[in-house]
């Protein structure tokens, strides 16, 4: 079992996350019955949520990934959005489900959803593990939401601190300081 830093407080235990992911998979399957959606994971944070979510879905899916950044080497968003990796699957006329780990400011997601909409999908839906409204500048329509958490810097289940702790099975809040050996240049969540 992984050792959790003492300054990390559990916010979402693994069993609660898995129960909610299964519920979301059932709902998505009902809504997309008879379809074969393209599921787009927003890297890197959504990879763990996406893997569990598609296994909980009962419809056949294609999976693709996008990586978008507004951080560069900064600790805060620069406001300049850059698509580092775009999907390679054509989406015109297809049902698309974008999977995101956390919606914080919403800026990056707003930009990318607008870009995808220009490609004429049959539908464009959003699944997010966590909605964090405290800093939102753009509030997207979240079709499938895991949890709303009001504040705090979160790690685990795909969420990172300086590239680390994505592999924790639950979601934790960093309550003070940082773990030893980690760079102070940890980026926030977009």
C-alpha cells in the first residue's frame, strides 16, 4: 500500500470514487445506447478516470487523447492556451464524450470544447470527475459529474502535484506545505 504524506487529507475515498464512476458509466450507456462514441481523455489527469469510466460503460467506444496547456513552466496559468496533442480521430457526425479530471477555471476546457464543436460532432458531451467552482471563469455544461468540491489543492486519482501522486487511489487535499523532494513549481488545476 502506498504511503500517503501526513499533510494529505482524504477527500474522496477509493470506494466512493468507484461507486460514482460505475453510476456514471451506467448513465452514459443509457444515454448513448446503440451508439459507438468517441471518448476523448484530456491528458494527463483524466487517464485514470477515463480507464475506469469506459470499463463501466456498456457501449462500444473509441478512445483518443488530447493534451492542452495554459501553464508552460509557470505555477499559474499564463492565459495562453496551447494544444500540445490533438485527437487524430475524425469526429464529424460522431457522438463525442470529453473526459476531464477536474474543472477549475474552465478556461482551457472552454477553449478545447469550442474547437471540437467546430468539427461538427453529432453530439458533444462532457464527463468530469470533479467540478471545483471556486475559481471558475467559464462554467461548462457538465453532462456527467462525479463530485463537486469547493476548495483546496487536490491530488490523487489522476490529479497531480508537480507531476506526482496521480497514482493514489483516492483524492486527497494538500492541507499545508508540500512533500519533501518536490519542486515548489507545482502547477494548479485548470
